[in-house]
């Protein structure tokens, strides 16, 4: 049933979503902006909205709790709550304006009444974001103008007063289009008070070429209402025709390539390409055709985020899939000083863009100095963002911050794809695009119900497959006696987890099981050579493997050989069934040289001799056994290719690089332990040949060497002209990722506990997909809830006379305002009075 359900979802997505990748399907809807389009009256019938579908969206998309949009309560995060509050007020206002949806208004009033204290909680520095100080007082003006009365509890008295004060300071301090603000005051045109005089000429001067005002639907709606400009109207009509039925996004960019790139990216990141490989390849082929045409230079500084996001995403996807692309396609920003200065001034607004630039730099090849500069530039600002060094931390959600920390903290080559798919599923801001006026623009594709459901079901199905395969591997380990050796490391589960989390596709079951068995033998045999066997035992076992004859072996040596013989027979049979190739001699040879390398290292350690670095590396790159795991599996992954192409002798450059890198990764975190054990290690030998080098110098030397080797390795992995087929190159990459994961900053493979949490997430615990949590109601207070009134002095001071219909704003429950009662308190200041009843 599960697979049938998965297939029906795949069919639905292919039928309904992929053929309709217009810009309307790209961004998540914004209740705030949708409501603003619904405000515009039809010029032919003033008592009706011009964009009726926008009003219908507001009518049909209120949540059960009484708000519009998404709000996932997080006590450490204020931005989502404030955005939720702003959206609720403007949605209720537009309903009141058109005299519809009274029950929705009542529900929204109740929501604000019960949650205002929580929604108006401040950030950790005790401040409100700039945008809410501009928007909320303006929305209060708007609500007053249409006769909407809203209750705020007494506990919000100080917060509301501060918001009005903050707005007044901002209006006095900032210019209408202030270069120091990423989103200047003019971009909030819809909520600026009437006393803040703005000429039609000023508005028209700052329209974008597409007719929008800062590409903001809400600001453009206000610009059209003020000026009647035809270009504004055309922008809004295009927006409504494409988006109104699904909700207007907070930014509207008609860019079909960006939509398609986003879809391809989501399919990759969610681990769904096995179902949509052809569609993904078609998208990338079309994107590459467009890529080869020269692009126009951006004219508007406010288009930089979208353009740089798109270009860096395009680079990552195309290079990752073997296309020849230049870093200059997105590193253009490094050559434009005004762009760099703009990003530096407003780095929090560029956090998602910089994150994408940093991700693109993971695919750096040798001598790509421009990409190195882009990596350094983006890393510096991302580190500043996560350390709280930006002007407005409220813009960065906790989920988005977590994604940045993950990207900075764990190298791309140390991540296992299966766990990355889970992370992408679980973080609601995994796909933040770029920042808007008061929220981040999120791709709706990743939150599409069918796509998310497919991703979850596919992940859970994989987990069930993996658990069954793990039982098979455990049974084999017990049957062969490898799990009962009584010495060394018992790593059956570790071995299988690492293989399954990298070679994740269900069709690779044979590869996973056989490689996991190989890893178990490598671990047990390596420990036998290191700590258990006598030199005579080791020589006998090595000789038996060379001859492939276990006669005369006993004890542990016999157990190891018999398990190895069983594994080779299994590999040989499966390979012959798939391809008709007999790889017996290849298997025996590769295992023979691996055992011989272990024997050589054992003799070095026991004799106290020290080879040169080059001698050590020649042996060590074999003893780490990376090629022993990879090369046999390539025969199963690419059964139609000639054996000599898959498994050449001498080994191909990509295989040699894998072997050397794996050895160096293994040696860096373990050199202190191996020094105590009297074992050889690359870092220790480097120190012996360079006695003046400090510990830091040794590590730095190896890290620089590793960085260079990994770039060369990646060049072979991504080279479509490489003699090895793509599945074989992919296996090399997966193998390196496993070694990198185990030895990234410590030796996790030798730890009994470090991997347990990851193993549970990979094999057992279903993904926790973000769901809206119920908002916490405020504690019940004695007697009636307090009611807030803004007096006429406040109205005059802060521009409420823009809507002179009433002399004060009454916030009340029901229809009774009544006189100020015994709970009356007066908040006094030099500029205004607030009455709380």
C-alpha cells in the first residue's frame, strides 16, 4: 500500500505540478500582500474590489485559531509572531472595508485579544524590529478608518506606546529613500501616515521597470491608489492573474527559470530525484541553454538579492550535474564595489543569498581563485549573522539560523545524503530565498502538500528497507562469527548505517549489504592485525588470502578468512547475474593487497622502524581500504560497462585520490592516540621529517594538502568526460563522504556513542515535519479583559488624522465601549496619553 501511495503521489506531481511551473507556484502566499490587493476598488464599480479573487482568498484562508498565514510559535523568535499580527489586522480590515466575513473578523479579534502579549514580545535585546514600528501603527490607522475596533490587553500598554514612539522617531530620522536602509520608508508606502507628504512624482521616480514599487505588491497597491499609474496597474493585474487564487506572494518576480531551478533544487534536496530524474534533467538542460546567453546587468540595487540567489543556485545545480560552468556566472558581485558595499551594510537581508553563495563554493575545483574569494566573503558575513552581529537579528528566523550553522559547522563532504534529506524535510526555513520587507520569501514548492507527503513517505519507506537490510547484515555477522570475536571494535550497525545513509536509493540494496559486509571485515581484520594476532598469525592469514586457500588457519584467522571467502562468493554471484562478468580474480587481488598492506604496517609498528612519508603513504592509502569498498560495488552499480573500464590496473586517478584522502582524513584526528600506541601516522612522520614544525603547523600542512586533493577529486567526480561512468564516480564520492563524516573533527568511528543519535534518525525515528503549534492563550485575568483606547492627542501626534472619521480609536470586545471604569489607568508621557480600561 505504501508503494502504491507513493506512486500515486508521483503521478499527481508529474501531472499537476511539474507541467505548470509558472511564477505563481514559486513563492509562498503572503496574507498581508494579498489583502492589500483586495483593498483596491474596481474603478467601474467602487463598492466592489478590483481583484475579487484576492478577497476570496482572505475569506477562505483564515486558520482555525483566527490568524492568516503560518505561525509556528517559538519563544526565541519574534518575527513570525509580528508578521502574523500584521497580517491578521490587514486581513480583518479588508473584510470590514467590503462588509463581508463578520464571523472571521470576530475570530481574528479574539485571536489578537488572547495572543497580543505573546505576539508583541520583543527580541532578546528588548527591541522591536524596525519594520513593525513602521507597519503596526499604520495598520492601526487603517483599522480606525474603516471602523474596526480591536482589543489589546493591558499588558501590551508599554509595547504599543513604544511602537508609536519608535515610528515617530523613524519618520523624523530617516529620509524617504535612505541609502542606509535596505527597505527604505517608501517601500512601506501603504502604511505611511497622510501627514508624511509624498508627491506623485517621488513615487513614480522610484518605480521599477516592471511597474512595481520595490517589487512589493502591498507598496505597489498603495502607489496605484495614490497615482493611478498604468504601469503599476499592469504589474498588479499580472500578479493577480497568476497568483490571486493561490494567494499573492510578498514579492513578485516573473522569472520562469528561477521557478524551475527551485523545483529541481527541491527534488535534489528532498531525495526525490529517483522519481523525477527525466524531468530534472530536462529542466537543467533548458537552464544550461539559457545560461550560455549573456545576461543583462542588473539596474536596480533591490534586484541584486534575487539575481545573485538565482545565479548561485544555477551554478550549484549545473556543476553538480556535470555541466561546464564558470564561477564568474555568479561571482560578478565581487567585481562591483557598490554591490559589495550594499551587501555589507545589509548582510541580514542577504543571509539566504550569502548561504547560497557559500554552498556554491563547496564545489570549488583547483585554481578557482574567484570562487575562493566568494567563499571567504560569504563565510565572514554568515559567521557574523549567527553570532548576532547584525543590526536587526529579528529578520533571521531560528530555523534559518540553524541552516546557516549547519552549513558552516559541517563540511559538505562530511554530510550523508539520507540525513541531509531529513534535515531539509524538518526545517521550515530550509528553503529561504531572500528577505522581504518584514519576512523571508520561502519557496512554496518545498511546502507543497503533495511533494512534502511524497518526501515523508519515501523517507519512511527507506527507513523500513534499511532496517530489514540491517537485520540481514547483523545475521550474517553473527553467523560468520565476526560479531563474537571478543576483541576490537564491533561496528556492524555503524558500518551499515554509514553505507545506507550515503548509498540511499532502494535499488542499491545489493550494493549496501555487500559494502557493509566488506566494511565489517575491514574493521575486524584491521583490529586483528593491530592488537590481537601474533606476527606469525598475521603472516599465515596474509599468505592464505594471497593464495586464496584457508587450509591450516585456525581461531580468529580462520573466522576472518571464511567470512571473506563467503563475501567474495556472494559478490561474484551477484555481479555475474547482473552483467555476466566474473570478478573473482579482481576481488581476490584487491583483498590480497589490502591484507598485505596491513601486514607491512604491523611489521613497521612491531619493529619500531619508521618509513619515509612517501613509503608510508604508498602503503597507507591501500591499508585504509577505501578502494576495497568502492571498486567491487562499481561492478554492481554499472553492470553494462566493461570490467576494465570500471576496475583498471593501475587504478584510475579518481580511485587513487580517494585512497590518499581517506588515509589523511583517518590520520589527522587519530595521531595522538596512535602515538601512544606506537603506531605510524602521517602527521607523526611529517613531524619527524620536519622537527621544527609545531603541532599547529603539522595539522595546517595536512589540511591544506587535503583541501587541494579534494578539489582534484571533485573535478574527476563531476567530469562527464571521465572514463568512469557516473554511478561509479558517485560511489567514489559517497565513500569519501563516509570517511569524512567519521573523521571530520574526531574519530567518531571508534566511539561507542557519537553516532547513536544519527543512527536513530537515519534508521528508526520518522521525520518530524514542521506543523503549526497551537498558540499559547494568555492566563485568564480577574474580571473583564482590559480595553485600550488611543486618545485624540495620540491620534494627532502620530498622524491618525489621515483618517479623521473618528476622534479616537476604541479597542473593544462586542458592541459596548462604555465609560472608563474602575480599572482605568492613565499612561502619561510628554507626547501622548494612552487609556487602558
